[in-house]
C-alpha cells in the first residue's frame, strides 16, 4: 500500500516486490500490487497487472470484497483499462456469497467503470 501511495516513485522503488506480490496467496495483497503496477508500471507489468485485476474482479471466483477491491482498482487505472472494457462489462454482477446490503455494489462498480471507459 505504501508503494502505491508513492505512485511512480514507489512502484519504481519496489518493482521486484510488486511483481512477486502479484502472485500472493492473499487476494487483497495481489490486488493492491496489481493496482500499483497497472496505474504506475510500464509495459508488460501493466498488462499483467490488468489481467490480474480482471481475474480478481470475477465474483464467481472471488469474494464480494475481493471483487469490489479489484473493480475499484480497475476504475482508478482510467484509460489503461480501456482495451478491457468489454471484459469488465461482461464480469458477473454478483459474487457467489453477497451479503444482502451489498447486493448492488458490484453492479454499480461495473457500470461506473465501463461508463468512465467510454
């Protein structure tokens, strides 16, 4: 999280750690690393990070909390996620287990992100 907050300088300083964290067993750790690389990385790092965020945003395979974290990260990547707009729009609208009060969160995040990418 500290590397993400430091933006380009943080990503440059912690590039090796962020690359390793993309495959962390904890989805939240992988998601934050992916967000940092997607927003402030370059080339292959950005592409791999966007793919990781798309996988983590899939509510059929992740918890609602992980999916929301990944969707927020995708939203913050702005134009970098534009090539993936169709994949984002096609993501499941709910997670397997979604508490009732959170029923619309994923739907709204997908709608906002895809609208921003148009």
